[in-house]
């Protein structure tokens, strides 16, 4: 399984994140990054002219990620341990892409709303919020998402002034393994028109 995850981080994950919309030179925030199953491929995608901010509240996970970054000779990852707060440690309007992958189900409705507001704040105009809402009713329901469908999560994020763009499905990293999953992409727009919403 370790070899499969290394292949994901160096090959399949790169392809998946490019499909999602990551590009060379971007500034990316991976919130709830754990040991970097998305941070590492994101760092390869954005390259030496981009930066990936990897944020997690678990010190051990950040330490493991930092070792992985060193082993892959990646100079564009900034790993940060943050103590479980919803304030993102970045300046307003500075980020191209925010990743909330397999993390939102840990948060109650109020904290999710605060986190969406923070994502809106740090993203540039027309920046991308990409969400993997694991553990909804359609996908091994658990914790705060055990009563929510994928559509419920989509509407919740749209109520935070994000415009739904597209859904991307495929084989995706989950914990230290893989499963079929769907990522929802949203765009930050300061002027959200009702007819743009799906």
C-alpha cells in the first residue's frame, strides 16, 4: 500500500489535481492536509514558481509531511501546524486554490460556515475552492455529514457566495488508501448572480 500511495503522490494524484484545475505557478492551500497525500502531488503540479501551504492541527502528521517533502526535494511546500481554529493563517486575496479534501465532516455546521468564509477571504477573485466531501449519505456516512447528501453540501457552500463550477469523479486518495469519490469545484465571485447557480 505504501508503494501505491507513492505512485499516487508522484503520478496519479498529479493527473487528478490537474484535472481538478491546479496549474503551474499557483498558490494553493491544503487545509487538513494530514501527511500530504494531496500536498505532495499539488507541489509537483504548481512547480518551483508556485507554493503549497499545508495546514493541519496534528503535529505528527505535519512532521511526517515535512519528511516526505524533504525526501521528494520539494522546496515549495510550507507546512503549518494550526491548533484547530477556523482562521486561516494567510493574507486576504492571496490564494489561487483552496483544497478541503476529506476534512469537512469533522466540523459542525457553524465551523464549516466560518471555514467557507475564511476560504472566501483568502482566495483571489475567481479563485477555486475544491472540496472532497467524503462521508455524505452517498459515501460511507459518518460524523457531521451522516445526515447530509452531496447536494446538501453543495448548497451549503453556495450559500457562502461560491458559485458551483463542476464535479470531478474518479479514483481518489482517502486516508492511506483509495476509493471512488467526487470532488466539487466552486469559484469565488464577488458578484454572484442567481442565474449562475445550478
